[in-house]
C-alpha cells in the first residue's frame, strides 16, 4: 500500500468520520493519532489500519444509500497484549448469521437487545455492536483445538445455547461474568437448535414455558432414525423424543408451532405419495409434547438448495404463525405455521416474480422484525418487504455490486421500525479486537425514492385494547373484543380476522360504522366474540377432539395485501390460551373451626404442634390396607398452609363445600364432581352411598384401582380430570359390584363422607375431576378435626346384659326366699291331740 493510494482515499473518509464520529486525525512525529472529544487523550494507530478503516467506509458509501455509516470502535484501546483466553469460536457456515434476542420491547431504557454475530469469528454484543469486541471463546478444557459453532439460540436475555463441535453447551453471561455449562441428556452429536420466543409482556407462566423450550437435533438423515432432544428448562437438561417409524424422508428441521399447539417436523420427501405431500418438502405435525400420532401434514413445496440439507428457519417472536425458510437459492414464507408455504414475490426494477431462485447470486442473510423482512444477497443487493397474511412482496432497495459477489461477510439487523442496519466486522492489525462497520438504511425513504408507483398504506387507524396481551378462555367461557379502524378513502380496505388454531378457538365478527374522524373519514368498529370451538356449534366434533387439553391460538386482525408501505402499521394480535387461567384456584369452605369453639388456639397450632396417627389407621401406600409392623406416625401440623381445622362431629356425614376463586375474588361454589383423599394415608372413613345407590350404570372408579395402576403410587396424580370416567357412561366397564362404595362427591349431593368412632385430625385434599368444569387442575387441602366420639367400652354388650339379667334374677329370687322365711317365723305352732 502506497501513500499515494492513501492520499486518494483519506480526504473523503476523513470528512465522513469527522461528521459522524467527531474524530480528529493528526500526524505527529510519523505517527497517526486519533482524537475524539469523548476521550481525554489520543492513541496511535498504524497506517495500514487507518487505510483499512477509511477506505472501507468510502467504498461502502458508493455501494449503499446509507443515511448513516460508521466505523464503530471502542473508547478503550486494545493492544496485542489483550489476548483472548480459551478456544476461539467460528461459524461452520460460509454465510454469516446474526441472532438478536427478540423480546426487548419492554426495556424501560430503550437499550438494544443482546445480539450474536456468527461468522469467521463469533461476537456477542450487549450494546448493539457500538464498541469493539474480542472474539467469543470457550474454555480450552471444554473444546480444543477448534470450536466450530453450527447453531445457536437465545433462551433468555442473558442465556445462549450453542452447538459446538456437535456438543451442546449453555452459555450464561450476566453482570460482566460468564459461565459455560455442558447440557445434560444428549448422548449423540447434533447439528441444529430450534426454539421460539413468547414476547408478550408480563410474567405469564405459559408464556415463560414457551421461551424455555428448545429442540436439539441432527439433520440430513432419515427422519425415523434421527435423534431429536427437547429441553423444557432453558437448555439445562434434554430428553430424547421418540419418532414414528412410519415417517419417511430426510429431516430438515424441528419447529415449535405454539400458536397451532403442534410440533412440526420439516421433512424432505423424495418420493410422491401421501396426502398433500408429493415431491419436495413438507411439514408433519404432532402434539406439542409429541405424544399424539402424526395425524396430518402440510402441502408440499419446493425447497431447493445447492448447499445440501442446510435450511435456515426463522419464527416470528409474537407467535403470529409466520415462518421463514431459506437456503442459498430459495426464500419461502408461511403465515400459517407451515400449513401453506409459498415463495416470496420479488420486485426489482427489471421484473417481478417469485423468489425461485432468489436473484442476486443467492442469499447471504435474512432478518425479520415484528412487521418487516429483509434479505441480503451474495452480490450485496438488499430486498425489503412487509410481512403479510396473504402474500409477502419484497422490493429491491439497493442494486449492490456484482464485482463483490461472494464477499458475504455482512449481516442484517433491524434497529427499529423502518431502520435496517448492515453490519460487518473489521479486524484490527494491532490487537485481537474487531471493530464494526455499520450502514443504516432508512427503508421508507428508499421505498419512496425508488418505488414511487407503490401504493400508499390503505389504512390510517387500526387499534384495539386487546392487542399485545395474553387472554384466557376457560371451559364454557367467552371473550368479547372490539377494534377501531379507519381506511383511507377509496381504497376499500377492510380488516380480516384470523385465528391460527381453529381446532380450539372459534369466533364470530361483525363490522359497523361508528361515526367519522376529524378529517371526515368514516370510522368503523369491529366486534368479535371468541369461544371454544368444541362448544361453538360451528365445527364437527371430531374437528376439535383435543378440547380436554385445550391449546393456544393467535387472534390476528390485519389488512390483507397492504403492501410494503405499511411497515409501521402493526397488525392487532393477542395470544388466546384456551386453558387454565393461572390465578384460578379453589378453597374448602369452613363454617365452624376448632379454634372458634375453643378446642385449640392459633398459638398452640403455630408452635410446632404435632399429633399422632395410630399405626393401624394409615397406609403409606394409600391402598387402605393395614400394614403390619409399622409404627405410629408423628405429624407436624403446618398452620401456615392449613390454618385452623374445620370442626366436624363423627356421627354427622360431611360433604365438603368447594369455592372457586380467581385472584382474590370469589367466583362461585363448585358444582362439579370431585374426589378426596387423606394425605397421610388414613383410611378410617368411608362413603355414604354405594354404586347402586348412586344410580351407576357402569362400574365406578375408586382410589385403590387407580393407585395400583401407577408405577410409583401418588394420590396427587392418580385421579384427575384427564382420566376421570363417570359411572353414568353406558360405554364404561360393566357394573359387577353394585355394593362397592361410590367415592365421587359433588354433583350427587346425597353422597357424603362418614367417619368412624374416632376423635382426631384428618388432612384431606380435594381434587376436581369433572372434565367439563375447568381446564385447571383444581385442588385444595383442608384440615379437619373430628370430635364427639365417647370412649369405647371394652366389655361385651351380651355379657353385660346377661350379667345384668342374672343379677336381677338373683335379686328377685333372694327377695322371694327372704319373704318366705319371714312368713315362716311369724306363723304360730299348732298342737295335735
């Protein structure tokens, strides 16, 4: 490199850096010094490094229409002494990738999301790549001499899962500290990771569980022989999943389609046959826990790739159902969780066609935001589009430079709506650190400049209070929503309501005029009612056969075919969980307690109070069987959980009264079937009715039979709403023992619990087992103190009666004899002559 060449580049680049970074360059004693107003001193750089910084920036300006182009560096200087420790990570793919943690809209300070750049070197940034970075490394004792990353995924904001040399590691970084942990449960080498995020605000447990679920698997093999592992704790432990041997084809990917309540297997089907398949790729769906049979598949689609089986997949962070699949040659999109996959429509200044193959010499990188999608090609063309529920159109923003084809070292990331950044790492000669070249594009300005024929956004207002929230529908419940929208005059635009999982969620909608805006445009109101599909009457019962377990669905209100000009008009969406609201619970009503009657006081029960259960009154296996040789059971009374015990009398049958609560508000008295058991295994109580007296037409279930079916007896799980069968079912087992006790309480108010002649404590747990009452596993624990039983006499009643009668008989006989003797003494003597 000559000084003459540097002189050609220096002036324009110097002006650029001064304008953007407030940097001043000086030549002092043969050294080039960089000075910034933000720094108290200057530091030297080499001539070669300056040439790399400055000429790279000027070269990029001539290629892309950046509104801001910066060479980002660290305020602290890195030197050759700043060496990395451990094994440096590198990405296995020739094209770079950039991962951003998607759930960052709620950051109160507006800080950028953590991001991971995967290329020849791997970089982790927590400030949007606004400083120089050292390459990411893994401790040498874990991987040496090379550490090739084939896949990575954010699980939390400060937690990554990576596949390095086929092994899976959990990387935790927080507060300036880092930790690498090998995961547990994976005993085969894998190549890919897959997960999706639930970015709705709040601390909803179901939403958090979605983000903590991640799949690790290998691709390129027969799907029936592939190894798939799933973690539900954020990547700490994995369990192997069993696949059906009937599945044929090559496994390309595994996806968690949350808003369809399904797991999707992306399969390359090489032979025609099978419903909806044909040649090409398709999705095969199973239950979210892979416990259901493989019941249906998507339509087939072409997924061409010159790079073998390396297919990249992106899922929308708000679970709208958008799934993007891309290879070097193909860009496909689905708005229906893969059920229908279509090519993206590409518009350049010369043509408009589908993206098969994608123009620009092949794809280099694809990125999405909440409403946008962007693609960078091998020859540095940039395409941009809006995610659309009908068809996604991507327009060419930059023509690129064909002479740079193959130099694919840049990646895309969205900073905010309409602002797209092209990022490239730049090495430094004097240290291990890398700087970052950032070119920011204003998408809306470029669309207006290069694509004036494109239609304006056809809607002015689209809003609804239900947007960006999680809503629950429990059994037999409904939700009512409304939205307001104002279309632009003459466009004829109207919103379309969709649900991603019609198997669990049905709806009806109505649009009415609702006045005018200040501009005189007509305002419309959209009214929607959402309900369980099973009870809607709008679908065949077999269409919603998963109703006992519920499911999730996304409600979306959007304008179809709104075009690339609507990137700031976000669809209205809400996550509808047809399932158990997390704040719903039950309590057992206590009308009279032992404390209120003075039998106990709170202080006594709180002071490590214990009571004893006789050895012949409990069975630790909960089979109501006497256990020989066991000792008495000492029980610590947990007052904080149980409170004062309910007071009952042994000779009065008892029916627990259950109350349904949501948050801290009473809802209703539970009018559903429920069962109870004593948590310590006590069995000295019974039920009032028999199966015949309860009008059963099939044999009723009982605790002993259900617990015996379990490998590890556990009454908390033995009987639940998922396995409960009513004895009023004609298809149930034959009624062979009508005298058996009927152990279900609730709807049959005649059935009650009866106690034996016993005074003491019972700790009962009540479990609602009615399938149609609620999706919740409703249970409550209550302590009971039974009193009123007088001490038993150990003398037999017949012996007592016989002795009593004998005493009476003897008394009567003695009275008679004494009377006779007294008469004999009083009568006079008679002389006979």
